[in-house]
C-alpha cells in the first residue's frame, strides 16, 4: 500500500500542540487544543451538579426553575403515563456496510458528489481525479459539511418543498484523493495548491424534485455558484479597517480572500446563509515570534504541524504566499503577517444574489466556529445567536445584537454591532453569560486582575479566546452543533468527546475516565433569550444503552447506542436529529456496538431515541437540511473511505465498483411521501 507523502491534516491536528495522549481525529472535528487557562472544566461542574440533582416527575430541575414544560428525557414514575412516541420507524441495527442503510419504508438518493459539474462551462469529474484547479473551481467541492435548503420562492414568501437552493460547506480536502497520485513532495506544486484551495469553500446548487421523486440539479441556473479559498470577501464590524487586518492584498484592512475549513452553518432570519470557519489555524505557519492572536489559536510554528504546506508553493505565488504569517517586510501592508487575522469568522452569503460579495462578520467573535444558531426572533427585541468553539476545553458563546429586530428591515446590520458573551456553567444548575465588552465594568476589572490589556473592542474580538479566558468561562468538551427546540426555546449543544478527561473528574454522569462517548447539554434562558442568566442540564450521555446511564439518558434499545454526537437539528415538529462523528482511529468505529457513523432521531418529550441511518465505511455524518413539508431530509456523507491512498480505496461509495470514494449529499424520503421520521 502506498504511504502518503506527508501526514494528513487529521494526523497533524493531533500533534500540533505537542500534548501527550493525543488520539488521531478528523480535521473536520478539530481538537486543536490551545487553552492553557486555569478556568474550570465542564466536567468539574457536572460532577457537583449531578450530585445535587434529582429528575423530578413531570418536570425536572430545569422546568421547575423557570416554568417550562416537562424536562425532556426525564424518567417517569410507575404511576405516570408515558406519552406515545412520535417516532414512526423501527431502529436499524449497527452495521459496517459500505452503503447507506435506512429503515424499511424509506428511499435514499446520492446526489451532488464531489466533482459534479455545477457552473456553466464545468466539465465532468474524471474518475482518476485529474481535473485541474480551474475545473475544480466550477465543480462541487470536496468534503461536504453543514448545509441548508432554501425554498426557491423564499424571497416572495413561499415555502416550496420541490425546488430550492441547497447551500453547503466544503470543510477540507484530502490530497491523497484529490490528486491522481496523491500529493507531490515539498515544495508543493502550485497547480496542486490551487486545486486544493478550489476544493474548499461552499457550493450553491439549484435543485428540483422530478416526477419520479428524485432530486436533480437545475443545469444552467444562474444561482449555481462556487465560493472557494480564493474568492474575494469583505470584512465588516469592529475589525473593518483595523490595523490588525491590513495585508498586502488589502492594505486598508477591509477585504480578504477565501473562506476555509468551513464546518457547520447557520441561516439568518432574513434568508441568507452563514458559513463558519473552524480549523483555519493549521493552514498557516509562523516560525517566528507569534503574537497572541496567533499563538492562542494554535497557528503552527513549524512545517511538521502545518496542514497542507501551501506556503511552499512553487513557482512562487501570491495566492499561496499569504499562508506564511511571518513578517517579510517593513510593514503589515507589505506582507501577510496579518492574514490569519482575517480567518476564524462567520461569513454571510446571499444565495439568491449570485453576484454578491461574501462578508466576514467580526462582531460575532473569532474562534474555531462549529456553527451558529438563532433563537426565533421577536419583533422589537435584539437578535440572539449561539456558536461553539470546537476544540477540547474551549467555550460556548452568545451574541446579542445592539439593534432590535424588525422583520421589515432585518438584515446584515444586525450582525455588525452587538455584545458577545461567553458561558459560565455553575454547579447549581444555573449559569451566566459574561460580556466580552471592553466597556463592561466587570470585564475591565477581570482583565485588569489578570494583567491582560485590550486596547479596543476590536482587540477583544480579535482575541476572543483570550477574552473568554479572562472572564473565567467554563472549559467544555468540544462544543459542536447547536439547535433550538421550536416547542419551548430550549437550546441544545453537542459535546462530542474529550479524551483528556482525567480520573479525578469521574462522576455519576460520566462514569468513565476520558469522555470518549460525548454527551448533549441543554439550557433555557431566564425569561428572554437576551438574558444574562440561564438554567442548564444534561439531555443525553453517549455510551452503551442502559449501562452506567441516568434514567433520563437511556436509548430505546441496544440497537440505538450512540457515541460522539456531532450534527444536531430540530425539525418543525420538535424531533431532534443527531449525527455522529466517531474518529476513524477510535476502536468504537466499526465495532459491533456502534458500527459506522450514523444519524439518530430523538423525541425529547418521551426520551425515545433510535438509530435512523448508517453511513458507508470511514465516513462522518454531517450536514442536516429539511424541506419545509419535511418530506425530504438531506444529509451529507463526508470523507467516505477516510485514510484511503491512491492505490487503496477503503470505500467505493457512492459510485461502487473500484471507484474513488467521494463525499456526497443523500436525499432521504418516505415511500409514501409522508414526513421523514414520524
């Protein structure tokens, strides 16, 4: 078997911070650990919390504290009548088949795989992966991730479920599969670097359901579009025109090129798409003295820890030189020392305006954004959104807009000015949001006590992680996707895993040294979404069904064991869809208990929990989109056959035979045309 010419981004992600016992994980679910603060971990607080907590009949601690409906997942007493589950399918068994497995009564369709011709003039995908960079830039990108379905008539107030724009992220690329014979030795050929940049970014695909019940790309549509690692983008918010954003490309500090390592996503109330830059730090290098806005985020200081070595491209290219962040000239306007500062943001894209320029919103903070979710907006009140920083021991954030939401005038201005908060979870089951605001008295006091100086709010946002350290935020177990329950406004977040949990952190809720299974937390804001206090609890613990689990954390049966929850979304009826991302290096993946990564559905009212889908070998399940009538559920299959080399493909999905594996979207429908899941 041919060995890769250099380590994959997934492998490099584990050694970059030189931490012991760092297991192999996917670049798509980074554990790029750089938090050295002494802030309390969520495990510490959870231990104290669970020791005090009793699940109350018909309500629970969270519900009792703030008057919500029944606490989801609580066990009921012998005399209580358990509501009938709304899940209308039988759980599938764990499987290691190199295919998509769903319950009886459902059909699946693979569409829009990597390399599918998307834009006018695009050429077909070549099975030997010999397409050029220019060709890749007009095809579907690689490693599909977060996505959303926008009804084609959305702007006119409609809600079509048979035609729309499917917008998705392309989180990263695998050079061993992207190029015919894998990556070339260093220095990297410029043609390979350009193709890898073209495989990143986003795709906007106009799709339509035909009379046979299959989704097809609308070829020639003016909406079909690619956004890549080279696309021009604007910078707005407090960092626009700031000195720290000035580069050779934009001496004024108002623009940058490309969006990279986009994981999950969000959708604004006014119908635009938000793509979230997660593991951007590893594409850069700075072997010199790093400023805090690079070191706190884990920008590598040596070649061995760099993901792709784009900065070595030959012949020398301005497009690739920007990934070397070491000063090369007398001033920032003459080199790319500030280029990393233009990454780590949330980017807004208008899918219905194909000529529009994507915008990076700096008011939302800079970190490894997994995604962003909004509380349902309320007329005349601020807009509220949440985002997780996907790395071990990092934080959960909330953004509250300065201006009130008005449906008639809602737009990007609501993301340009506001207050960013970070979560502190107290062991009492209460929590608070602490402002990361240079004008906030408590923030100024804590920064002073820590001996940390910020010269402006722009500086605070540029160094979001450091600001969160200062205020004592709670260190979490890799906060990933979030979702808001449409039935009651509760906010759910997946904590995928944390292999660094130590023996002295073991507790009734997490009875294993090292949290390899992960869990899902949930909180409710006090009275209003913009409140600075909340109540929290745990919704689910990953692991064996019924083993070492609280009464409210059991799966329906042994066929629905879950590990490493990642993707998360509620449908309109309040069913919770959960996707898993067990690392390919983990003994859990492919085991009899867990099989391949998959998708599960939970009914929070009853606690019913069932495995709905199993993906092909080596893949991660990610991306969740649903048509308005819930007749089609879209999911993304990312990196099937992960670890493949040019002469040894460990998966052949979706094309079968001896084909090269390709990330793709799967459309799932009930044979009778009803709502998926019910």
